[in-house]
C-alpha cells in the first residue's frame, strides 16, 4: 500500500514539475501572447470607434451603428486570440476552437434563421437611400411615415397615429411605394355631369377651376381632361393635374380642394352633377283585367 502511494506521489510530482518547467520555458511566449491580446484589445476599441463615426454619417440608426462597431471589435479580438494561441504553440486548441465555432454558428444560424434574416434585412434597409426616416411609404397593406428602422422591425406611423411594426424581411420581399422620392404627385378626380350638359363647356370650366385653385398649375393646358363613359345617370369624366407634395395627405388634400373648386364652378353655371336615379314602375294592368272579368261573371 505504501509503495503504491509513493508511486502515485512520484507520478504527481513528475507531472507538476513537468508543467512547471513547461510554464517557465514558455513564459516569454506567454508574455508575448498577453501583450498581443492587450494590443489587439485597444486596437479593437480604436478601430471600432473610427468605424462607428464613419458609419454614423451614413446610417442614422444608433442600434445599427452599435452592432456594427461590436462586430468589428469582436473580429479584431478574435484575430488577436488566434494569434496568441499560435504564439503559445496551441495549434490543436486553435483548430478545436475553429471547429467548435463553425458547428456553433451553424446551429445558431438554423435556430435563429428568421431573426437573422430580419437583422440582415434591417442592415440593408438602413443603407438604402430610397427609404429613409421621415419618408411616407405604402407597403404590405399599410401606409404611413417611416419613424424607425431597427434591426428587427420596420416601423410605420399611419395617418391615424397608429404605429405598425413590419418585419424587415417583408419590406425587402414586397413592393414599396415611396411618396417622398419625388416632389410632385398627380391628382386624379372623377366626376359626372347630366346628359343635357354642354360637354365642351364642362371641359373648359373644369380646367379653368383647377388652374385657378392650384398655384402649381400655371395654365389650363396643364390640366388633362377625359370623358370616360356614358353612365347610368351621367356622362363620366376624369381630370388629372400635378401638384407639389410628397405625402399621402397632400394627395387627399389636393383631391378635396379640386372637388370643391369643380362643384363651385358647376353651380355657378347651373351644370348638374346627377346622383343615381332608379325608377320603379308598378304595372297593375293584369290585376285590373282580372277584376273586370270577375265583375262581368257576377253580372
């Protein structure tokens, strides 16, 4: 029993002495590895700060700037860690870490596929000049002002002040109508006049009323006017013109002002804008004939 304990003690002593000698032997490499890690740590802070300033000039989302700077810092520190492990002759450990990182990345990527896709979509949207904060857009069945582009959601404030959070992935995969990319928009107004109306006069009155109502319309020739159909109760037409505006509200306001101007012009000239009329005819000839035959039979 005593011999076995002595043998175990000797083995343990040899191991500890061997480790101690290895540590002493590798102290210069260990010091160099620590210095490399410290240097790369400060380099990561300096570079990430510079990257953050450059990105913030293009991207107005603080969350996106932070994530980009963190990614840059992690990449630099990881490079320093791999270099330090190489200095310590821990190549096998380095290979193990790389393999584990690959497997872990695959597992995490599969588990967070939807979240990661929204994150990358948010990064792409943040760099797009065609969609920025303050723009009025229409997408995925919603319309409103873009108030936030985060790493997960695309936030739109509708006209009724409700906030709609749409996944970034849906924005990239579906069409987006952006009213703010142009300074002008076309207004289209539909109307109808009675069949007794002078169509040439109606056309002239409509174009004149629009030109007087909107300062953007310099002359009557800038207003388009087209008759479309013979309706049930009226001859229908549309008129089109351009105004300055880049929001859906500008479009609604333009249509409203145009309708008021057209109605005033038509009322002044006694031009009728008919509403649908339905005539109901009650034909009682059959019942009257039956009553006459019944009276003749009684007589």
